C-alpha cells in the first residue's frame, strides 16, 4: 500500500519547544512520504484507503542515534563500574564472542526481533570488530524493517589481545571489504565508519579510515568526552590535540564534509562545542548510559539553545534497554538533577524538548525524518494507552505525556517505516 490515510490522535514536534496536537485527525502517506496531518481530510485524499485507529495516539517513530548490538546480550548487567573498567571487564569479553557466527546468529536474531517490536524506527548501530558478524547483523536489520546505519568497529591499540585488530592495515583491509560487500546490498541498511574511540585507534588507522570516508562517501560515528578518565587518557595519547574532539578533527573524522555522530559529549568544553557546531556534528545524548556507568549528565538544553544537532540514544548496553520511552523520561530526569545539584544556569529539559530530540533531533541525521510535516519520510507509531489506566478522562496532551513516561512495546499497536507497515496488532 503506497498511498493511504491513518486516522487517530496525532502528535508531533512542531518546533524544539512545542508539540502539535491534532485530536481525531488524518495523517496522509504518499509514496513513503508524509503529505501532512489534517483535522479535516482534504478532498483529494478522500479516495485513499483509510485505517481508523480510533482513540489511539499516532506519533513519529523514535530515533535511537547510538547503540551497540553486540552488547544487547548483557543489558541490565554490570553497571557497577565506570567506563574504562566496564569496557575491559564486561564489554570486550562479550563483544569478542561475535567471532563465532553461531553465537552471533543467536544473539543478533534476538536483537533484531527487539528492534522490530520496539518504538525505534531508525538507528545508528555499532557492531563488533568482526566483518562476518557485522554482515549478518546488517542482513537481520534489513529484515527488521528499520532504517539503520551499522558500523564494523575498528580498534588496533590499547585493547586486550583477544579483542584487538592485528594492525592498522589489516583493520583497514577488512573494513574496505566489508564496505564493498554491504554498501549497495540493502534498501534500508547502510555502512558507517566506526572508530570505537581515540584510545583504541592508532594514527595510522584514523588516517586510513579518513581515506575510506572520502573514497566511499560514508558517515562516521564514535564516542566523545564521556568520562573523566577517558578524557585524561586522550590528553595523554594526543598531547597536541587542543581538546578531545580536535583529536578526531585532525584526521578529518569530525564532520564538516561528512555526516558525523558523536555519542555522549557529557564533559564537552566551549572550544569543543564550537567545533561541533561549526562541523554540524550530531550529539547522541545517552542519559541511561550516562547514569548507569556514572559518566555524568550532559547539558542538553544548552546544546539545543546553541542550535547544535542533538539526538537521543539508548547506548545499549550502557543503557539497559532499547525502549526509547525510557530514554525520553531519563533525559528529563537527569537534566533536573543536573540543574538542582550542579548548575542552575542550564535549564532542565521540558517534555517537549525531550520528544523533539527523540524524533526530529536524531531523525535529521537520516534526512527529513521525525515529523509529520509534509515531505518527511513516513515513520509512525500507533500507541494504545488504554493499558495505562486512569480514573478520569485525560486531555490528549496528558495522554501523550503519560505515554512518554510509561509506554513500552506492549502499547505499540502498529509501526510504520518509510510508509511500510511493520506490524499491526490492533
Ligand atoms: N566508549 C568506547 N566504547 C564504548 C562503549 O562500548 N560504550 C560506551 N558507553 N562508551 C564507549
Ligand atoms: Fe556507546
């Protein structure tokens, strides 16, 4: 079905600061794109097939701008350490298992099933070091119906022997082969260059990755300014870099001429922020992860006020769940604690701002995504909040707010990506 109409209670961000609410209204899809949301159905769409979702709520699909597929198996475990220790104790041992394709098959089948069912319609995903398992993950993501970027991870230094590429050149060769195998293979799944972070990537590796970005016209994703010990290590490793982001920028892996996502930016200073803005880098804000492994709280409302691109991210398995509703609520909660305990010059996030970063904010990395304005790609969730029972009739705005705080996969009754229905269980 290429062209159709959905009827229901429609909500989407009309700006960073406000959500547009259209009770009992019509959402039109034409050739995978949104033709608009209307309180009265325009005559020219009257003959299109219409699905009436009754009193249910229709919102744009949520965007997870940063998560790790091979960490999904230990979600909810190992939250008792900070980043560097956490990587060595839990993360690298688990990720090393993806050398075994049988294990990868089992684990990534689970991961892709969760991605299919959850609120996420778009994702930027880290895989492991292994090309075969990364290709398997990409096959499964394509089957899931989501649109995603997936990156084979690069690491050639400061990593344990059992989970480290032998040399920059072998890492680059494997990466180029993987790019050639996957760049034109799928409709919805694309490769993305993924140096894990500065501590685990040699200069030679970074230079080679830049060459691949140029040769194949690819985006980049990595981690930035997440944890104090990590930042100190980068300073030690790159004494000439003026700040952490500069260590990426020196290799041409920090946006500017290519799309770029940097996860976290919890402890980003003014100079780094200026370069993020100048280069159009997207910040993937990961509030669940930042509290679980005690990294801190990023000043997101300040970034938004500076017109910096901010998307929301689960950062599974630093974040314990792929459920992006949890990340929305967590982003608001964390910002309030930061405001109360640390810095009252940076306002807490409003619900409207949190909804914005979870939809349009991260969606912009994928093009015109995350809104129901005309011309946006048609990604939508149909939510049934009748399970969130309440003794009174609530306004649509109150019902939406409760969904953002309380909803999970069970409340998602239908999911659409680029105009394709992934499921409908109404
Ligand atoms: N920095 C480098 N690798 C990782 C990772 O896997 N998770 C998080 N949260 N930060 C990282
Ligand atoms: Fe991460």
